[in-house]
C-alpha cells in the first residue's frame, strides 16, 4: 500500500516488507528518522531500546537504526544479541524507556523483515501514534544534539522478570519433560535457561539461528510443527511448545502428539487463572478466538469484551 510516497504503512503490529524490495536500508533509515522525530517531539532526550531477531541482516538493520537515534540526540541502547519481541517489551517497560524498536517480520516467511515500534509500556503502538510516524516520513529530518549509544544484555533482565511472574519452584520440582521448538528464531535457549538446575528436562529442537528458518514459515501452526510432534512422542514428553520467529506467538502439542489450537489453549489458561489462581477482572480477547472464553467469563461473573485482531487493541484495554 502506497503511503507518503513510500511503500510504508504500519499494520496491526508494525511495518513488514520483502527484503531488498521495499525493506531496504534506505527505507529503514527513513522510518527510523520518522520515529526519532516523533520521540523528540515528546521528550528532550528520549530513551530508546533496540532489538532484533535472527532474520537476514536484522542485526545490521538494528545497528543502522541505533546510529540514527543516537545521532538524533536520543539515549540509545542496542541489544548485544538477538532477542524476542516480549524480551524487548519487558526491557522497555522495566527500563522506563520512551519506546522500543524491534527489527522483525514476526511469523512471516524468511523473505520478509520489518519494524515494530513499542511504546513506553512495551505495547504495540496504537494507530494514533503510527499515523504521526507515517506523516513524519515525508518531512525534512534535522539532526539534534549528539546522543549516546550503548550495547546491553536484554535477555537476563527478561528471564528474571519472567521467573518472577510464575511459581518457578513448583515448575522446577514437577519433573516435566518439555520439547521446545523456537523455530530457528529469537527465543532460542529461553526455556532451557529458565529450567536449568531443575527436575525438569527441556529438549530443544531447531535451536540454531537460521535466516531461512529451515525452509518453513516461522509460524507455530500445525502444518509447521511436524518435527515437534515427532519429538514429543519419541521422548514421551509432557508437552511440546513452539514459538514464532520473534517469540510472541506460541503453538502447543500435548503428550499424545496432538496440536492444540489457540481456541483451546487460551480458554484453558483463562479457566486456570479463574479457577485455581482466583483472579478477577475483565476478560478481553481478540474476535478470532471463538466463544469458549466468553462462556468461562460468564461462569465466573467476569466482564467480557472482544476487540479487533491485533495485540495493540488488547494492550490498550489493559493499560486503560
């Protein structure tokens, strides 16, 4: 879709395009400058954290973006390793940054790359923000005072935060056997690192970064999880878990090698949180997830609301 003279239009979560076609260093530079302009309109010295996935040239694109933000006058932090999108989001929120940039095309095929912009809450930027960024693309860019640029480990703070959100002691004592498939993407080693020195066993497959994702789309849907099913059955594992290219989607295989759809997984999680964790509040879900969650919410006397597809719509409800 043409926009402002460039093939740049933010969708449900960022901008994605084919590498060397529209996703070029020149276009990435224009978008980075547009986001920097937006940030500097809001804060004198905004703090920006930048991450990247395992795709072709993602690290190089991230370095370009970091240089632009630093030259613009921002306090810029660049990840020293490929990271998942949730990892970036946690670091943005915990580090009290103005925002975050993730170089990724998420679950799209290997030919694509993209840019996600995260707000200070670590959430996908809403349309009113991405529209301002798109409008900035056609404006003249002026450098500000020289900012700073440092590299940092984003993974350790993320795994620490992750461990604080669950009862890790119970999990470590459970003697679960888990097969984890990061699909050659940026969640490599996350589960095994969390479960190290425990009674659980984590068997990782597709655990080396591959810009071609082993010839598959890095999307954890049933047609791409044949190897995960096979390993679960072969190892008599408790379950199999897969994450997409940037680690913000999951696919689950049960102990019998059966694929569980999102329509099954998320209602199960909701039921667990209500029944066994006693959680209260409003339930918000994407319209794509079916009717079971609504029935569970009704049984527990919880408010229920559906929103359009895209995490930014749910994030807006969580924040507000």
